[in-house]
């Protein structure tokens, strides 16, 4: 049940009317209903893994209570031990479900390469949908309870709803317990302004997903599937298009999830802050997948020493975090290489003192100046080559793809013909709309939050975007980040 599907629309309409009418302002009843809806939603997507979600939730619920019990008694070491068990348990689940086959196959290939034949077979392990987001949410919970920043949640329904909240269950954002759980514990009457803002954000997310990401997908997939026979210019174009596709796809999901949460009375974590307007790679990672970046910063980077250490240690900490970031995305050497690549891009920033940038590009101006424009384009192209690694099936394919880009055919016309040319023209127009709206709204939370003071203009934009989304509506177009 994709968040941009007819099935989800019907599902959410039922949720909305029950949530706000029979259960109006009854927070405990609303939470119980949300939990039921969330389990139904997850079971619809992956019924076999629903018991795993429930059991894991119960484990971390009691771990949180255990940490608090020993801390109250003054036994901080026992609390630390229990939180460590929670971290290890979460890592073991990720290693088993996401990486066991990867490690088995990698070691088998390594031994075979040196003449030691192995007959090791990989296991038939089903990857639970959204497990990376769920586990990080739970690990963050036990860490925060141990740190004393939150009290453990004693209401099992409240805690389970935090873990399984359906808009954010499959692809985030990764909400922090200290910000989300208090919202579950208070009354949530219908808020008209919040709901309208949520609808705007859902519409913007649908535009990004259906008009940009899904429309570009056939072109990108076709070129990537036959990249060895494509001109360098065609490969470079596909890389640029994929850079926009993955952003439109993932941030589109985040916009829709955040918008649905707003209608239900929740403020969840912001996940994207116009990353392609970033002026260096550090700013890019503060604006891309922000809930993951902040999680890695708070629970790995800062405990390692952050940047309050020698430059060599600072660079080491950065590389560790980005290697883990790459590995978190999936069991493939391409993801690890992508993480290392992004970590290496930080080296110049570590070696020289970073200048403090204005909050947004073009601060106080209609357009960025020449220096900012060059920095934005430079950061964009660095990210683009990273996405080539990310998108490739293997490290070998990634290097060959990049090598082919820089062949002499880089300066030829891209080989796009027939219906693909129409898709491409539509995609370029949609990307231009994306850039325009997001640049105008770069100080706001999302690209459609403000679109003119005139009510007539706003409604004209809403209706046009809605009609365009209807024209481009397709079924069975999964979100890219569902695989993580």
C-alpha cells in the first residue's frame, strides 16, 4: 500500500474520520487506534514480518524500563549494560537480515580468489521492509533513556505507536523519542491550519514522486541497463537525471509522510532542506536525509570525539560515520564505496578552517552570486558522481560507467529518441518547476509552503499541480528507499 496509491487514500480517509470523530481528543484511544492502523498498514506490506516488529518493540519497551529501574537505584553501570545490550541486539538484527548473505558471499569470493574453493551457500533470508529505520529508532530510544534525556515510556501502547507510526514506518523520517512521544501523550484536536499545511506538503510530495521521479525512471533504467553501449553524453545525462530522481523520490515520500502526520496532529522530523542548493559537501549532508545524518552525528560521530580533536582524528571520525552510513543503505560494496567517497570529500574541509556560511544561499538576494553559484554547481556534481556509485549494481559497473562518461563521446548529442524524448522534455520542465518553487521557498519547510499572497494564485497552483499529478499517476511504482 504505497502512500501515493488509491488504496492508501481510502485507508487514510477511514483513519481520519474514526480518529477525529468517535475518538476526538481521547489521546489514549487515538493511540490505540493508530497502533492498530499501523500494524494493519505494515501487515498489508509484509505480513510475515509483523510478528518481528511486535516482538522487537516489546524487547525494547522492557529494556527501557530496565535501564530506568537500575538508574533509579543508583546502579548506572547496570543501566549502561542494558542500553548496550539494546544497541547490540539492534545491530545483530540488522547484520542478520541485511548483511549475513552479503558477508557469506564476500568471504566465499575472497577465498575462491586465492584458490581455496568453498561450497558455502547463502541463506534464504527475507528482508523486513523498513527494518533500518525501525532499528535506528529503537536504538536511539534506549540511548536517550540511558542518557536521562527522557523517561522510559510505561504505556506499552504509546511506545508501540511511536515505533510503528504508519506514515514514517517504512522510510522514515527517523523521529527522536524525546520529540515524538510527548506528542502521543497529549490531546490532539483537529487543527485546521496544520491539516491544510499537511495537504500542501502531500501535494508537493506527490508532484516530486509521480511527475519527476516516476516519469524519469524509464529513461534512467533503460540507459543504465545498457550503459556499455551508450555515449558518454548519454551516461552523463542519465547521472544528472538520477540525481534529481532519487531526491524527488525520497524527499517526495518524506513530504507525504510529514503531511499525513500533520493532518493527524503530529510534527515529525524534517528530512530534507533543499540539499541541491548546498555550497559545500558539509552543508549538503546537513540538508540531505537529515534525520539519519543527525542520528549518526549524535550517536556515533560525537561519541567518537566529533571535531573536538586533532585533524587526523576528526577525519577518522568522519570516515567511520560515512562508512557506516553507506553500509546502512544496503549489503553491497557500492554502498560502502559511496560512503567512503562522501567521507573523502570532507578532507579539504577538515584540513582547512571552514568558513561559516549564511543560513541559505542567496541570503537577502533574489539569486545567488557568481561565487555561490559555482559552489552550488560544484557540490551538485560531486553528489552526482556519488549517486553513480550508489545506483550501480557493482563497484566494477560504477567505475566503468564513470570511465565511459569521460570518453570522447561526452561531447556528442545524447541518444534519446521517441517516447523517451517526450518523457525527458516533461522531466526537464518538472525539474525546472521543482527548482523554481524550492528556491523561492528555501527559507520555508517545503517547496509549496508559500506560493504567493493572492488566494486566487495559490488555488490556481494547487489545482494545476493536482491535475498534473493525476495525468502522471501510475500504479506499482515503489519508492527507492523502501529497499533500505
